C-alpha cells in the first residue's frame, strides 16, 4: 500500500494496547476485530477499488479514541434541529446526553450501555476499515424499530479532536423489523476547523417489508480525513433509499455494500460528491443481487473544481439465483477546474439470464451549447456557470423529501461550490 505496512500495523497494535490497557466492555470482540485486521491488513492503492482514495499519512495518526470531555464547546457547532425528529448527539464517537433530546423509548440506545451487541454482517475485502472501527470504538448508536412501527431519528456525530490527539469512531447499528418504517438522518460535522481523523461504521438489517429512508451528510472540516463503511442486508420486500452527500474533509472515502437477500428487495442510492481545492472524495458502492426480482439504482453526481479529485466506483453483481433482477446506473462527473480529476466507473457482473441491467457513465465539462444559450439571454458567464452546475446536481438532490433538510443540503452544496450568490438566492 502507499504507506509502510509494518509501520502502520505496529502503530495500530501499539495504540490498541494503550486504548485497552484498562479493560472495558466488549474487549473480546474488539480483540477479534484487531486480529482479523492484522491478518487482512488495511487496503492500499494497489487494491483495485482503492486506487483513487487518499491513503497517505495513515501511519502518522493516533488511532486511540479521542479523549472525552469536549461537549462543553460542541453545542454551537450543531446544525439547526429538524421538526419531528428525535435528535441524538455523539461527540468524538461517545454519546452526549446533554446535547441530545428525549430518546424515543424502545428505539434508540447508546451501544456503551446496552446489553445487546450490534449485529455483524460479513465483511468483504473492501470493508476492512470497519474492522478498525470495531477494534477501537467504545460507543455508538443502536436503533431498533419494532414490527409495523414508525420512527424518525436524527443522529449527529461531532468531531472535536485533532488527529494528533486521537481519532473519532462513529458507530451505528440499525435493526428494522417486519413492516416497520424508519426515517434516519445521519450527519458527520466538525466543531471547528481542526483536522480530525474520523472512521465510521454503519450496519443495517431490514426485515421483511421494512422501509428505510436514510440521509447521510458528511460535512467535516476542510482539514479532516474521513473513512466510513456502510453494510446493509435487505430481506423480502424490504425497501432502502439512501441519500448521501459528501462535501467536507481533505480526504474522504465511503464504502457501501448492500446485499439484496430477499425476493423483491429494492435499494436506491443517490450520491453527491463535491471536491474543491485539493480535496479527494471517493466512493465505492457494491450492490449484490442475491434473490429473484430484486431492484437497484445508483445515481451519482460529482463535481471536481480546482485541483480536486472525485471518484465513484459502482459495482452491481447479479447472482445465479437472482433471475428477474433489475439494475440501473447513472454516473456523471463534471470537471470545473483545469487540474481537476473525475473518475466514474460502472461495473456489472451478471451470472443469470432474464435480467434487466443498464448503465451510463459520463465525465466532461459544462455543456458549451447550454452555456452559450444562457449567455445569449443576457446572463453573465459566472451566473450561467452557477446555474448549470446547480442543474447538474439537482436530480440527485430532488429526492430529499424533507423540505427543511433539503434546504440545509442546498446551502451546504452552495458553500462547497464557494458560491455566495447562490447561497443568497436559496
């Protein structure tokens, strides 16, 4: 990999020993995760699905969890609350009840105080950062929605520590029972302009007929480094809609793996990544059709400005027993800087007949004909370019059905595009 393997393994082992010297809950599980990580090693740029990620400098990090006690300075960093949602806040991976609202009974609990450990999905080679999270995380959110119940929950994971003092390990386990509904907002933000190291993990299981709408927003500071892993398993007739927005961090990598293991299960991913300056934004999404008549859709829109790199690798696998599967991919990247880089890569592996799979991937600059048309109508070049960029992103943002959240997302995108005029119009 791009960092010395022995140095990185030694640093992780030393920091794990320091972090667990006093014992603690779940130590056997954490030790097992460390052993698996040591056997597999963290991925590197020689791994095909990691070649666009920025993995430099990992051996210089402190992997021990960031010290507790930052809640006193955190409240002003929280985004505006959304009506109708129970807000629960974590600071550097630890539950902060003083910053949280009333917890919905029987639905939410901190992992540090619950007797039931989170469920575990089988992790593939691209999910090895989840092992790092499991080895070091000491808290997290456990969400359980009973059968045919409904819940609305907002989870905020706030990073406050410099990477030199420790790392943040957001952790999320979600179980949605038969016929239940969940609206989940998951936000990753920074308390200041500090350069944090954030390594998150989320695992979801949707039982028969369950429906989940999941909004994930990564808005960390410009100096932060963020790695996150999401794994989801969908039973028969389950529906999972994931809206993911990534605008923060100097280097960010998101790994998504969804297994459609029940007949007629369906998943939709709408992903937006924006990169400016020298940011690196990378996402790998794997959808595994393991049952008949399953459906999936990947919609990606990315903009790279200045010297940024933005990458999306979408892979769809249709197993031999998944006849009738329907999969669609629409991956589009926009270059908005002379030294910017966009990489979009659709992958299809189909092992059965009677399926419908389509994909489209494009990368380019702003449409010159549309730009000329807007200029001919009296708009300035800057205004015309802003409107075209916004139109490029809109089909990925339009699926956000919560008006207050959509406005917050649009303002975050405008800020990432460094467009004050657009922020004023919104």
